[in-house]
C-alpha cells in the first residue's frame, strides 16, 4: 500500500543490505513513520514480543525471516539443524496466540530439513511474504461481494463497517484481512465508512487502523471501545468485519480482546459479523474455544498509554523542552491510573462460532462450522 507516493509492504528485504529485513516500527505510528532493521533471530523475537511487528500474518512472515537469520547464525556449526530448531522454538514462543507464527516457522524448518540449503530458506521466506500478500488480496476479493451486496441494498449510500484492532496491511504483508475488502470496495468506487474501535490497551485501532484508512482516503471515524453496542443498536453499523489470530476447526475465532463483545452486540442487533483471515489461521488440531492459549501481557500496557506530547494549542512540543535524547522524544508514555495497581491484561478473546455469520478466507466465504470449513480446505 502507498505511504505518501511510495509503495510499501509491512516487511521487506533491504535492497542495499540483503542481510537486513526491514519492518515498519508499529510502536511509533501514527506519530512517526520509522523503519526498523532486523538482522538476527534475537531482533525478530524482540520485534514480535514488543509488538514493533504485530498482527497474525505479519508475525508469521517476520518469523520466517527469523529462521533464515538462524541459518546465517549457525552456518559454520557442526549441528546447524539443532541450532535452527532451538531458534525455531524461541521464535514460536515470542507470542502464543496467533497460529500463523508457529505455522510459518514449521514451514521454514521443513524446508531446511528437506533441502539443507540456505538459498532454499531464503526463497521460502521471500515466497511466504509474496503468498501472504496474494492471500490477503483474495480475502479482499471474496469479502468485496458482501460489501457490494449491502451497498446495492442501500442504493449506493455509504456502507458502515465496524472493525476492531488492526487487521489491515500493517498486520499482514499487504492489503490486510478485515480491511482488504474495504480497500477493494473503496478503490472500486463504492461508498464505505469505517467505525474504528480504539482497541485498548495498545490502541491499534486509533493508532494503526485509523492511520491506514485515512492514509488511503477511506472515510473513517474513531470510537471508544465501548461505543460499538450503541452504534449497532441505533442502526449505524451495516456489517462488522474483524481479523483472526487462531480459528478452531469448528469456526470459533480468537481475535483481539473485545472482539467477543462486538460479536454479542452484533448478534443481539441482527447485524452480520464476519471474521476475515487466510486459511493458514485455522488450527485444525483444536475444535473448541477453551483450547486456544490466550496471551497475557505486561500490566503496564493497561496502566499506561503512549501518546504525543503537545502544548495547550495542540502543537508538538519541541524536543529540547522534553530533555530529549532523540528527535521523537515527544512520543511519551504516561500513567493513566495509580502506578502499581493490580491489572489483568488478556490480549485476546474467543468469539464462539454461533455468533459468527461467516468466515472470509482466501479460498472463499464459508459458514463458521465444521462441515463448511472442511469443504473450503479440501
Ligand atoms: O495483538 P495484535 O495487535 O497482534 O493483535 C492483532 C489482532 O488481533 C488482529 O485482529 C489479528 O492479528 C488479525 S491480523 C490480520
């Protein structure tokens, strides 16, 4: 997708230094667009766990490059495969909920097991990124039909879509999952408007989704996480589309904490609720919500928030007034409650299949049940 006049993916190999893989540092957006170079397995693990890179498909893509770094780090060793497998476990452990991470790492280690070739690993990591972008595009094409149908029912009036967290191109390699149909609809000239949930505690909606959409010219409005129910109850939402980090064989969907509440409100108000994801997000080894491991994160994510320091007229504060050591020092962290207060910080929740109207995948749209999922995967 474009940032300014330049085409970007969320992850790419550095042209001038092929031993570097660049990502957009998502901790700095929307205040500062910064590229973060990754050069080692440790860099990748750190970027995933501190959420400089995040979103299920993107952490899989980053981990794939991580396995290639592992090969470079162990190249001269007697037991290269042993070293790679140890690093693979570290990469998989960086975040537990999104299945795409383990899926991508396993795919890479299988390539190495079969070929014992660094070149093959490199090609596999690059190929995985290309495929991920292609899969997102297909999700967009399948989801577009749903938006077109609502648009024609509304006689061309704007289709109001509510989304939670960030399941756009920043979370994937390109296009996004939940947002891919929105981009395609907008580019086709359909009138769309997106309600963007803030998504506490890390504000991926306010910081990333709103930035992505407005950057692409898609009309959007930021709302607090608690507003969705009211919007749905008063007829202001036509469809809810969210992403997914792990889907069970029965069609239950783990996604950013708060997704379940949106699904309940949608169900109560008869509003279609869809989850969009590539089929690599299915975990066919499990078939009930309780089997998904839910990540618990540092309590300070809840106690504090990051934001831009401004003066009373809303202007950025000059770095020198902030005793700055870096030009971006005006992005600051502040406590929003009593420091040290006990906190629980579950990163995800699971929306049971019964609340889901359908799953938008790269193989088509299917119902959230075992039979339809099996069919789409066959
Ligand atoms: O914790 P995050 O920001 O990685 O969570 C991301 C989400 O919950 C997304 O909705 C999900 O990964 C789908 S990404 C296309």
